């Protein structure tokens, strides 16, 4: 994890350094940070978060779908980004029981088959049981509702990741 930044330090970053620092906030989608850089200077952490989210909100449906598809399956042990590994470990998914892993794999398969992207949930402060419960519920949603909910979860994940990078999320410009 890189050192925390004040918003003044964020505003002083060149484009390449900004994208390097914030390009992973949205899973494997540096185009989000590239688009948000143009909104500088940011008044505070919330303005930075909103600029990043606005890039996603104004992206095409195809770009949004590609963003969702870049998220790893919950419970997988394969090729996780540093953020995803930490988040899933914190929720106990890397240490889930064999039965929980098997059920999550079955739910993931059914979910992806129905919606065309992995089940996405901001897992900070969650546990394997609550994750399974959420997937069992959300698999019954219609496609539009679930697409929208998945984007909301992506925004929550980005909020947590961004908060970890900024100097306590302070809004000062010192």
C-alpha cells in the first residue's frame, strides 16, 4: 500500500503518477483515473471520489459491463489484485470452509451464467456467511436491477480503496 496523500499532494500529481496511484481503485480499469485527472483540482476527498465515480457513471454500458467483468470471483484464489486479495482475506473468504467454497463456486457459476459478470459485493466488514446470503438473494434479481446494484457495490469498493490511500480522507488542502 502506498503512503497516504493529502488532497494538496493529489492535486500536484502529474497525469502518469495520478493514474499510477489511483488506477487500481476501479479494478484493472486505469481509464477511470485517466478520465478523473481532468477534473483537477479536487476540493477534497469527496470531490476526488465523485470525479472517479462520474467517469464510470458517464461511461457507455459496454465500458461499465467490462468494468464489472474485470472483478474477480469472490472466493477465488487465482490472480487476485493486491486490493482484492486483502479485501477477500479480511472477509474470511480465503479461509472459508470447503462447504462454503463449494456453495460460493456454485452460486458464482449460476450468477455469471445469468448476468454475464461476476457477483460483486463490497466485502469489507462482511463474512463468508453474509456474502453467501447476499449472493443467494441477488441471484433472483432481474438483469437491470442487478447491473445497477453491482455498480453500486463497485462504488463502495472504490470508496474503501480511496479512503485507504488518502490522508485519513481529510478534506484539507494543507
